[in-house]
C-alpha cells in the first residue's frame, strides 16, 4: 500500500512538473510588418506651437520572441521634414545642420512584449550625437506602434532658432514622436 501511494504521489509530481513545462524551442513568434514610418517634431515658440514631420514608406519585418531579425534600422532624410511653412522648415533644417548632417538614423533593437505594448532599446543618431534609451516603450494600437521622446535642443548640443532680433524664440524643449505603421 505504501509503495502504491509513493508511486502515485511521484507520478502526480512528475505529471504536474512536466505538464506545466513549456519547451523554449516552441516559443511563439510574433511578426510585425512595418509599412510606413512617421517622425514628428513638436515644440513651442514665442508665437505658438510648431509641428514638423516626415513620413516615408518602408517595408520591414521584425520578429518578436525569436532568434530571427529583431531590429529595425531606419535612415531619415532631414531635408524631407516639412513644418507647413517654408521659413520654419528652413529654420529647422538650419538648426539640425542638414547640409553637414543630411541623415539621422533610428535603430530599434531588442524588441520584447510588455503587456499589450513593446519595450525596446532605441538609439537615435542626429547630427553627430547618439541618444540611447534602454527601456523605450512602443505603445501598440490597431494600426501602429508609437513612442515619444522628450528632450531639449541642448541635449544634442544645438541652439534653438531665434528670429527677428529675438522677438521670435523657439523653446529648448522638443518632443519627437515615432509612429511605425503596421500592415
């Protein structure tokens, strides 16, 4: 009787241990197909709010929970930003030194689920500076992933534009929104 009871208990323990084990080689792959990227730069000046954006088509696939490609690298042409006003667009291009640094690069790596959203590493190379963010959150909606950086022109060693002998001044704080549109 003791032997049967011991075998039964041992069998139940083994069953529960093995039954709840999930093999690591069967991890569920999630695929994100990105078909468009939009970058917006917003801020304030003494005359109001400004919004400059650049939207460009791209096709890239990112694999989540996989040893496959888990990185998204995107080159951004700074000359393609539009602020809705020629003077403001020219000022932005001058501020980010578009002739000296025509492209910026956004690199998103180590993308992992974080609830219904994603956590990743974001490296943003602009002018000759690289800004690194270890736990950048990409918020997941039906049609896109989006994240926001709050920074200052001074973080990237740039001077905010000043016009008309100081009557128009752009504030040092800027917000950069990244939107990755999904298929």
